[in-house]
C-alpha cells in the first residue's frame, strides 16, 4: 500500500509539466524554438528516466531538423500519455483510499473482538467463583 503513494505527483510537479508543455508549444507556434530548445527543456524533478535498454529507437533522420508538424505531433502524444498517467494515478489513489478504509475497518473489528473476548473471559472467571 505504501508504494502506491510514490506514484503521486505533487501539484508543483504537475504545474511544472504543464508550464513546460505550454512554453514549448508557444515557442513552436512563434517559430522561436528549434529542436534543441525542446530537447533541452527542463524536466520535472523525481520523474523516472528510461534506461538505454528501455528507450525507443530514434526517429528516422531525414537529414535535417525535425519538422514543426512532427514536433507538434510528439507534444500531442506526450500530452495524451500524461493525461492517461494522471487518470491511472487517480484510479490508484482511489484504490489506495479504499484499501486504507478496509484496513481501518478490519483493525476496528479486531479491536472489538479482542475487547469482547476479554470481557467474556472476565465474566467466565466470575461465574466460576
């Protein structure tokens, strides 16, 4: 249950991701940001980085910098994937809260059963006397 919390992105990190995305899009629309600007854009802290073996192969090089359309498509794809991740995080958070509620309920039931057992043992002792 504790590992689920590690998937929670802080609000600041989500805001950083959104601001990076909007700044990159604005730069593309204005034509003032090339591929280097996008590739060197700051990355949100504490996000996992893919290892070399996990990274997808690079896009085929057409001999020049990526087109504005392909960069826009990549940004759209990233935005969609980020939205899917946020939805999965919300689902995981809901499951975590459900599990915590069940745990508290069962702990309460165990405590009540222990108290009842103690009470019955005391009553049993009184009846034997």
